[in-house]
C-alpha cells in the first residue's frame, strides 16, 4: 500500500515536470528533493510569522502580569480583571470571520500586515487605562485586530505545506506562543519592577508601549519579506513550484471537498468547534492565572514570579517541536492529538493537589502546558484535512470563532470563582475535565477521516 502511494506521488511529480521541458535533467533530480525544498520554504516563511506571533502573544497575555500592579493602582477586583481578559476573546470570536472575508479581498499578507499594525497601536494605548470601561474597550479592540491572525496563517501555510509536512511547520510557527511565555513574564516583570515611577508612570504603563510598538514595524515588513503563494515566489525554481503543487495535490483528498455552505451542514465542523472550545478554555487557565498561582505558593518578588512563570514555557517549547517533528515522521497525527489532550487534562486536574509545593506545582504546570501547547499546531494541521475544499478558509475561521468562546468563559469564570470562594481549584477541575472530553470527542469524530489515518502520504 505504501509503495503504491509513493509510486502515485512519483507519477504525479513527473507529470508536473513534463510541463516544463526547458528544465534540465539535473534540475529535475533536484526538484525531487522535497526535503531540501520544504526546508527552504520553512526558512523563508516561518521566522517573520513566528516573531509576529510571539509579539501578538506577548501583547495578549502581558496583562496577566500587569495585574500585579495594575489592579491595585486602578482599584480593579479579580472580577473586573477577569471580565477584561474575557472581553478580548469576545471580540476575537466576533471578528475572526469578518477578518477572513477581508483576507479574501486583500490577500493573506495585506491582512496580516493591517492586523499586526492595528494590535500594536491598541496594545500601546492600554497605558492610558484609568477605568474598567476604558480597560474593557481597549481589550475589545485588541481582540478585533488579533482576531483571525492564527487561522489566516494556518490557511496561508496550508497553501505551502502538504498535510504530511504541516505538523512540524505549524509547531515552529506556533512556538512563538511558547517563547512569548518564556520572555513575556520575565520581560514584563522586569519592566514592572525597574520602570516603575520613571517619568511619573507606573511600571505597568511602560510595559504596554514597550511591548506593543514593535508590532507596527513587523507589520510593515510582511509584504516586503513574504510571498502570497508558491507561484509568486521568485526564490523558487520552476521545478520546485511544480513539486510543491504536486505534493499539495497528492496529500489532498480524492474528492474536491465541500463548499462552505456544505461544511456548515457537516457534523464534524461542530465537533471541531467543541474540541477547540475545550482547548482554549483550558489553556487560558494557565496563560492568565499562572502568575497568581505561583504567588499563592509563596513567591512574592515580581521579577521572581516572572522567572518561575517562564519554566513551563521552556518545557513546552521543547515538547511542541519534538512532538511535531515526530508526528510528521510517524504519520500519527490523530493519535498525537488525542494523547496531548488526555495528558494535559490529567496534569491540570492534579494541579490543586500540589498546592503546598512550588516544585511539584511547576512540574504539573509544565506538563499541562506542554501537552496543551503541543495540541495547538497538531489540531490546526488536521483541520484542513477534516474539512477540505473551497470552503476551508471559512471553515477554519468558524472553528476558531466558536472555539475561542472557551477563552471567554474560562477567565471570567475563574475570576468570579476566585472572588467568591477564594480558590481557583473548582475552575481548574472543570476546565481540565472539559479538555479531556474534548480529546475523546476528537478521537470519535475523526475516526473516519481517511487522511488522518494514513501512515504514508
């Protein structure tokens, strides 16, 4: 079976080569070196997208450590803070689809540029927050501009990488989220501590523009350094472009796929929404409440809390890239997704039992975050294969839209529970169990998706 598939791929590739008789036999031989070509694509596309994602993640979660000064300076309660965090995800969910429609008119690169510049400006303006209303308004606008960035990049990279090469590529791009955790908390903690009082401003006020303004520069670089598609890339040879097209075609389903109207009638779409909802709810527990959890364990210095908070991110970075590469190598995408969900859920649910030990809590936080973060690129690598066809861009956006409501529910719920009970344990149990159910739902819903069961593509 494997040999048959490989032979079919080779025939497809040679048919593509036949269209370019001007290429020499030597070029044709080089053309067949897919590993070399896709490494070139990775080096060209991933670095800038990675940096932008890193900065977007910092601008999204830096409010998590800003609360250590911001709440007392402005008189905000945990409920106000949790609501502000949640409002970001409300606007994010509302504007994923509209931003996807913008992408269809302007193209992926122009849309990424506009979104990046927009959230850089809004994040910087957060330094002027004085009331809950202004806090809510700016968090809402931040969600508007960050909405759709990840799904748009998923769609963009899916036009460059076939299914069997997406897990590692998506993991490298998604590592921006993890590395932001490594740098965000120590960097933000240092700014809060050492810039506090400079120019008559609080450290939290300096933090937002210092971490937001670089995004404006990055946005301007997008159309200068990236190409819309392999066909428009002048750094690829004719043979390489044909090979990419052949690889994408070979890894696609035999059918032409579904339109967006047909996708909306597909039960798998709604299963994927529920799975992603469970993920965003669980991952938000760690992202936004980790500094508070660590402080409750006895760490008092803000800079120290930032350093401790970076430990799970370091572990997650190694795990995500390793798991992504192994998944591409073994072709066990579906199994890796389910395993990540179950391991992450178990570690999260065990976290309250380690409340008396900082070391054990950091271990469980690291395992939980590594599993949850690894789940993200694996899940998104599979979505285009689950819902292929001309409606895939809108399908990706729809899954992201509904799924991100989990990130609305999670921080607001835990903030409310913490305010009224003095403990986050109940919320952690609920969202940990929900993520486990999400993993089991994914296993059941995708059991008949042929592309996810192939060992060789």
